[in-house]
């Protein structure tokens, strides 16, 4: 068995992926046609060419356009179920999926519509594929109606805890929108039992990560790669076991780093920081979680044991209850062992 074959087959978990950014091009075109949304693309190839970004702001513009293609319960059910099917194809057993309720609400879609669709799709994905989906509902870094949108999102997240919402996130433009003003909403969410998983240290620097830790009680950091610019912060992350949800291809496509050779994933891990590997918005960046896992070997030169550890980090850093986390970790360890036993020790492809 080659290392590539092993990594394609190995069990995986995903902690940093956006549902709206995981819609496949064919599905997006169908939804746009169904709902009368005019896209600047009519074929899958044209959609992929559309997904070439000038900068982060341009990416956000495209992201909002995609969101406008969702109108009814069936649309939300479809994208959630399709996400589960895609996860099953990659042997992803568990995913904590980010969703932005206020964006949909402010586009005129009620929670009765989108949450009903999410729940139906989630339940069908579990029944048909054995894929478990949990939700991270995120606040969006905006100035217009910020407080109203944050109030709404936290309320929906707390109400949805019995239907798979496990954490509050924070996404959107980092520059000009630091984490600190969002502290009251994170405090409210954490008091209700939700976890804290904000984006920080992607476009903005280490101060963004410090703010997420000190004022939002961050248990995990979305991206966080620019923590590498502050040795004190790197040491803090390692000492306190705060995991970074790293998305290498996303970082390259959005210009955070010019190349994978300059990406700090390896430096962070060598310094003792817990990292996971993730896809962020896979079709938008022409990647998959499996592709990102393969990069651990091809771009970052990790051997199979190190990659197994990084994959297990996604289970250990998940927001599953400890008993379910232990069961999932044992499932991973058993499948990893069996793959190696059946195919002998994975070796580099010739």
C-alpha cells in the first residue's frame, strides 16, 4: 500500500469547514437555476474559474452570492445531505461544520426554514452514511447591525444545542474587526454550555489570536497560523493545549502565504502546538479534506506516524463529549491499524 492510498482510505474528522462554502459547483448551478439567481457562470468549469480570488474581500463577496442561492427547507436539506455524502466518500466520520445564521436571516430566510433543512439533512446523513455532523454557529465580523446580528446568532445557537450546535464561532473580515468587542456574546454562549471556536490569526496577526484567547475564552482557534510570528504566543498555545484548525490550501489561495514552502504549519507543530488539518471551503479552493491530508506528506514531509497523530488531533480537539470522543478515537486507531495490517506498512509511491 502506498502512503497516498493509505491517506485516502484512513478515517478522518473535520473541524474547520463552512457549510455554505462546501456546496459543490453542480449543486450551486442547480440551486441558482431553481431560485432564479443570476451567477456569472453557467458551467462547472466557469464556476471554478469564478472561484479565483483577488483578495479576502472578493472571497466574501462570492460567498454571499452563493448564500443567496438558498431559499427553502429543501435547499438547506440538500446541501447538508450532499455534504454528508461527500464526507462519506472521504471516510470522514465526524465534522464540526460552521454555519452563519445571521447572514441567512438578513437575506430574508427564517430559522424555521434553514434550521429545519439543516436538521433534516444532518439526520439523513447520519442514517445513510454514518457521518455525524455538529454545528458551529458563527458571529460575523460586521459593523452594520452588529449587535442585533450577534444577539440573534447566540440565541439561535443556544436554542439549537439539542439539535447539534456545539460551539460559537467568529468569522468574516479580521482586519478592522478585532475579537474583543464580541466578548459579551461569547460569555453568554459559554454560560449556556457552548464552546468557543473563533477565527483569528488568519488575515490579522498574533494580536487577533491573543484577543480571541483572552476575551473570548477560545478553546480552539480557526486558522491561527499567524501565531507563528509571536514566539510568546506559540509557547502559550503549546503550554495550554489550544489547537489550531489549519487550512493550508485556503491560506495560499487567499494570499496569507505565497506558497506551501513558506507555510508555518510545520514550525508550529515542531514548537509543540496542537494542529489539525482542514479544508475550510473545499470547492471554493478546489480542494478536499483528503487533498489537505495528502499535503501533510507531499508538502510538509511528514511520515505516516506523524500524520496519524495529526488526524487523531481532530478527534481529541473536537467538542464531542469525552465518552463519545474516546469511542471515535478507538475507531480511528483500529481502522488505522487494520489498514496497515492489510496493506503492510504504507510506503512512498514510486
